[in-house]
């Protein structure tokens, strides 16, 4: 299973067990910190892209001198459907109200207007006085009722919970009968908060905005999915700048660790001199040094990367959500995109393994040009 050279390298590590263990622990923690700092913005980017891809192509709102205001459902739907390129129009009733432990998002659900993202999750629709809550909605010691405070204050019967796998977009969501939602947010009968519009082709989003705006007899504002993606990307880019600043100390620590490891290897020239004296070639010594470094670096890299994945994507992500986002309740899971995560893993592997492997080559290359007697009598030997 292992050749003689690998066994020699492992035995050499056991000659200095505490030093090897300390090096492994230090590398593991350094990789875990670097991996977490690199994976977290990547996870946010992938999660936002996943959520935005499931949103309507265009959101249309009515506004007046005071800001956004409700729009009449029948007239608005008719005006939007007359625009060429529009394939579906869905009026939405939603708002933010106070729950037992903070603000919650309520959505009025009609049987023929269920969002595609929730179509497979709903087994039944809420009747008047009933609600379906997201996984992160806390209702205190009892899960039978939920008190909501908006324009009115009322207790609602909890009839179901949305699946935990949908918690990324249903974490603080409360689904209810549209009439109950109207009462909570003070919306008049026959009016909606906005329109969710889907178009025939993705590239038509910006092209039909002028026609869509002109079809209404009152001022409206349209926001496309592409605009939302660009806005989120801008916020993430600013956040990545701060992450880059935090990465610099970790990279410096890794460089210092490599420098110390190289210096210590250089100081053990007597060991390499003995190897050359018993007939080892320079190639044998290079392989020996390589096996020796990889025996510590590879396990440390694997454990460190696994720790960073657990901290970002696993149960440990709660600390990140609390520190970066101020999330005090149970955080939803971030979306894991294999391609993006693999890129970060390769970056981490290159960032750590290349310098450490280089530190293994330098002592061997120095020994190739040195006299065996001088190497054995090296003052820095141990």
C-alpha cells in the first residue's frame, strides 16, 4: 500500500510528533479561516442568483406624490395583458406586519395565483382565519395560533408549515387568505399591492418597459429581474472588498508559516547529508521531502476545507448569519453551487499547497550542490 519512501517520510514526522501536530493544526485553522472568508460571499452570490431566477420577470407598482400606492386589480391586469410580449399577470397582496418575535412578511394566496416556487409545497390553501407559516416563524410555546399586528391585531390558526427545504425564501413568510391579508395591511377591496409580470423571452424585459408604462393611465414604476440582479451584484461586490481586507492577514499568516517551515527544513541539512552519504540521490531526497510535507499538508487542507464548508453551508452557519447579517433566529441554509464551491476549493488548494511544496524543494535543491561532509557537520543540525 505504501512504498518505502513514504514510510520513511512518515517515520521522520514521528521523530518530531509535537512539531508535526502543531504544524497540522495551524494549517487546518488557517485554511478553515481562509475558506470561510472566500466561501461566504460566494454562497451569498449563488443563493441570491437562485432566488432571483425564481422571481417574476417584471414587478410593476403604482405611485403618486406620496409614494407607492395600491393599484386597481381589474384595470391594471387588463392594461398589462394588452402589451405584446406579456404572457402572464399576477396581482399580489403582501406586506410586512409584526409577529410575536419581530416583523413577518404576509402574502395573500389565491388558488389560481399560487407562485411557481410554492406550487409543489402547498397541500392546502388557508381559509379565512387560517395561516401557513415558514420554518423560521416562531409562535412561542404553542404552534396552534399566531398573533399578527398590522392595521388590526388578530390571532390566526396555524394549519401547516412550509417545508424546511424552502426556508431560504419562506423563512419569515406567512401565507394567508387574501381577505385576511387586506385587513392586516389596510388594503381596499379590489386593489392589489403590485403586479408580477412574466414575459415571453428573458431579453424582452427591458424592451417592453416603455410599452408597459404607456399602457397605464396613472404613473407606474417597473423593476426587472435583470435590474434586481445587477443591484444585488453591486452590493455583493462592495462586501467582497471588505472580505478581501479580512483575507490579507490570513494570507500573511500562511506566508509566515511557509517561511518558518522552509527555514526549519534548511536547518536540518545534516539529515539530508546522512541520506546522501548512504546513497540517496537528489531525486530520492526531493521525493522524500515531498511525501513528508504532503503527509501534513493534505490532511490539514482537507479538514480545513471541510470545516469551512460546515461553517458556511452546514449547521454552523448560524454564527455567520448572526455576525454578518444580524440574524438572531434560526438561519436558512445557503445555496451550494458545485461549480462555484469547487473554484474556491481549487483556489485554497493552490494557495496553500504550492508554497508548502516549494518549501520542500528548497532544502533538497540546496543539498544537491552542497558537500556531504559540510551538510552533516552543519551547525544548524538537530
